């Protein structure tokens, strides 16, 4: 679970005034989790960087609609996930490279991790995002439900199906 | 037929106690449960890819371009009282003057309103640098000459220069957020020109006194 930003209300207000430093504060607070999520949703650090850039542009355009009282991190992640959906839809025809080829910024520590990374990439989008957010990024199921705009039960179902599929993909040969 | 107790437990339809009792007697659910726990532990051990330090500057550039292209109305960052303090301190500091002709000498004018293009911005920044260099040279000499001035006159000039410096500082701070805003650029140039002229005036005054004597 990501701890809330300090002075979140003030940061939102400053973002609404177009203060780039406020956006930077959000970036510094969430960058690792955002980048990790985008990387696993898109399968590439390069695409993840593009997704982050688009996320902050969309955040800038959408921040006026942000409702105080909601969690800013949930809002930012919701934007990121939409950006990743759009990206995957627009790049359906492209062959996704296996993760081991992104060795500049990420390398799994062992064979088992590599297998899991490859298996995650084979999950359908909804299952993948629920699994990544829950199992890797450590969000609670109700937080994920808010990000996705669905009920918690839906998240639980996706998680169960994701684990079932991963069991099959990672079954000993 | 496979057992669905595990799925029902995950869906919240079976209590934990009931499930734990079930997996002690159901090999299928026990295997799935154990395997899932292993996969979850493995997933939690995965590290995140490293994001480059250059990523934020890249994102920042994109944001600033969006802000600039939206042509947001510039909000003057200072309070009204500070704004009027600048005007009071120096009659020559005419912030609202529209007679800026700094660029006429070099050919390309800052537009009357709106935003300036990237090519003009470069030229503007080069001119600002030239002004700052000239000012720096003048300051070295003027500072020395001011010490020899009549005290009241020296205080007047010092007050005027401080007011102009504060205006320059506030313009620069505003330009960090909005570098292509033509209004702020004009205010900055007005201030730089005023400072340069004030310093030249200080030097001329000293020379005049020498001539008179």
C-alpha cells in the first residue's frame, strides 16, 4: 500500500494552478510503483516511460476534476491503467518482445523469476493488472477496485483466475 | 468434478476457518493453495525496473509544453501589495510600459501578447544574457562610485536598484514555470533596461561632478 502524499490537498491545488513542481512531487512519490506497473502491463521499459509521460499529461488535463477526499494515488493509477489499455489496443499487431531482452533497466534475478515474468505477460489484461497491483505492487483489493472502477468482488475473481492461469503456465513440465 | 471450495473462499462465500478445515482433507484445494502461496511469494520478490534519472526532465518538458500550449492566464505570483511596492520605489520602473523596443535593435520583436516561439525564445534569452553581462560590468564600477556619493542620493539609488532587482527576481521565478510567456519577458526586459540605465546614470553623475568641479 502506498502511503498518502504529505500535504496532498495543497499539492492538488498547486497542480490545478499549473505548478510543475507539484506534479514533480507526485512523480517522486509514486514513480517506482507507477513505472513497475506500466512495465508489466506493457512489457517494455521504453513503453513504460512513454506511458508515464502520457499519464502526467493526462493528469494535468484532468486534475481540475479531481475530487478532494479521494486518494490522489488511486486517481493517478487509474489514469496510468487507462493509458496502458490504450497503448495495448493501439499496438495489438506488434509482437511483444520477451522481457529478458529489456536488459538495460531490468533483469530478473533467477530463472524462476524469469518464468514468472513471462507468465505474467501471458495473462489477459484484466487479470494481469489485478495480479500486478496486488501481488507485486502490494495494493489492497479494495484499492484496486477503486482504481479500476469495479467492485471488490470483481477484483477477487480476476485474482483467482490469474492465479489459476499462472499455476498452469508455471506447472512443472 | 473439481472442488470449488477454494474459489468460493476467494469470493468471500466461505469463512477462513471452514476453508482451513477443508484444505486439511482436500488434496486438490491444498495443492492449489500451496502453489498459489509459492507464486505469490515469488511475485513479491520481483524487483522493479530502474527508471532513468532523465525520465522526470522528459516528463517535465512535456508538461510545460502542454501548459504553454493551453495558454493559461498567468497568475502573478506576488501579492498586490508587493507589486505596488516596486512601482513606488522607482518612478522609472514602468512595468506596464508597452514601448519595449529591446528587440528592435536586433530585428525580432517580442510579440505584443501571447507566447513566443522557440526560435524567438532563444534570441530573447541571448539578449537577456547580454544585458546581464553588461549590468555585471557596470555594477562593479557603480558600486565603487556610489560610496563617494552624497548619502541621500546614494540611498535613493540603492533603493531603486533593490526594487528593480526584486522585479527581475520575480520575473525569473515566474518564467521558470512559464518560459514562453511574452508578457513576463517584456516585464523582465523593462527591468533589465532600467537597471542598466540606472547604473549608467550613476556613473554619469560622478563624471558630471568631476566636470563641474
